[in-house]
C-alpha cells in the first residue's frame, strides 16, 4: 500500500498562545533568527577545570554513543584516564579515531556480576551513566525492553557503586526533558521545581528516566553514593543517531542538495523542542559534577523552542533550497509531547554554564558531519 503524504500547510497549526511565546523571545522562527543570533556574539560560558579533572579515572557507560563519544574527547583533552563499557558486538563508529587512547570493556550492565567487576577493577573517581535505550520511538515499539534495559542497568550500576565507592566522587545520571511530558503553555519555561512543573511523561522512555532520577536520589541519601542529576533537553549535533529528528532532516537536506531526492518528508511539524548543541551539553555535564549539588536536578537547555516546521525552514534558507515538505502520517507518535522549552537559570546560577552555540551551529555541524560520512546518507 502506497503512503499518502500530506502537504505541510495542511498540518501546520496556528495558536495565539504560541504567538505570545514568540513575542516574548522564547520561540525561534526564520523571521526572528537574526535577532536571536545576535545574542550569541561574544558570549562566553564557564569552562570545565583541567586542574579538577586531570589524572582522574572516569568510567562512561554507553561510551560509543552520540554523547559518550563527544564526552570522551573532551575528557581526554582535560587529561583524564577514560574507561568505557559497551554491549558485546557494539559499533565503534563514533570512537574509532580515539579508541587507542581509551580502555573499553564489553559489559552487559543488566548483569550484576559483570557490572560489579568493572566498577571494582577501575575504582573510578567519576561515572557518567549514559547507556540507555534512548529512542522515544523505540520505547513505544518495545516498551518492556526499554523498561528492563534502562532500570536494570541503572540499579546494577548504583549497587556496584555502593559496594565499591571509596574513590567515587560523583555518579552522573543522564536524565531527560521527556520526564516533564505534557506541559501546559502557561507553565513554560520549564523549571526543575516539580510544584511548578510536575512530571507528566508521555512515553515509556520518560517514565524510565523519572525512575532513574529517583534511584540516584535514593542511593545518594541512603548509601552515600554521590549522585548528580542532569535533565538534558534535546541535544543535537554531529554523530546524532540517524533515527532522531534533526538527523532525519539533515540527511534529507543533504540528499536534496545532491539531487538524490525532491521532497523532504517528516512526521509532526508542530512539535516544539528546545535544542542544545551536544558540545554545550557535555560541558554542562562536567560543570554539574564540578560545581553542582548532589541529588539536585539540573535542566540543560537553551531556553528557547522551535517547531520542526521552522527548523526545516531555517535549514532550507541556509542552503538555498526550495524543496516541498510533506507529512507522513505513519511517522506520528501515538502520544506526542507537543511543546518543551526549558529554564536554565538554576544551572547558570550554580555552575556558570550557559549555551554558546546557536541553532544554526547545530544544523551546520550536523550536515557537515554527514557530508564527511557519506556512507550514512546512502539508503
């Protein structure tokens, strides 16, 4: 059966409340892009301290993933001895250029004995827990698998840290804006305060991240495992998995530029997301461990939202494209988070972190990466 695509104009929604957010400067559009970009000129953020990190032993779960690979590169620059764990048969695509500089073991974090063994042998000063079934779409397709993978691995890691944490200075858990889920427009921007912004998750993935956070708080308070909690909003850039919306768009933009396809096809164009560059996100992870408070959550976000339709429009403008945008109804999620815009005042006040890379940097870095890795663009 052939798919009936819909023109984007038939799906785009108009909303007076969204317009008010745009008037307040919380929404990025092609019309206000120039003013938005001016705010990034000369902007500076607190940097991680080489003196703090140099010589430390750091264990990263999910080291070969999108974020893990970028975090590894930064830690190596800071003089850290980096260890990683991945599932047997993992792809080293993202880390093959630095693989000789790090130590990786194939470990299934769902196996308690293997997890205890790696923590005991390394005796890390810091652990960054990035391994997870992280795709929201996949969590709809395989909910039981997402629950089991994410929660069992987290419990096992904290149990291992509880038994062997004499040298441990911090265990960071990578939580998510998906925990907030269904947010009313008048509740924006989203703060960490659950009295103001309660959790209303709209996916199994979001539920697993709420539980992950509570596990971190419990082990910090009950057993003294030094836990740091980050709630990262959408983080994007080079090496982003091909199934994620920015990579779906970037890949098609590049194919259109190369005359390999005519139309750009997506799912929901009205979803509003708060995109942060992955370089900003990993800097936030490091600063939270340096300066943040244990078992306190920190939003990592840009503080501005953009809908997918306008993200595409900016992409097309940057590359002088005029390709039609079509909607595939089959790509619509059964339970969508309509709008997410975060408040980053807490992390800024306590660590000095602010995002320094604009939306155009995310686009350009994502597309340039695909240009350099043409094997990822081929159908």
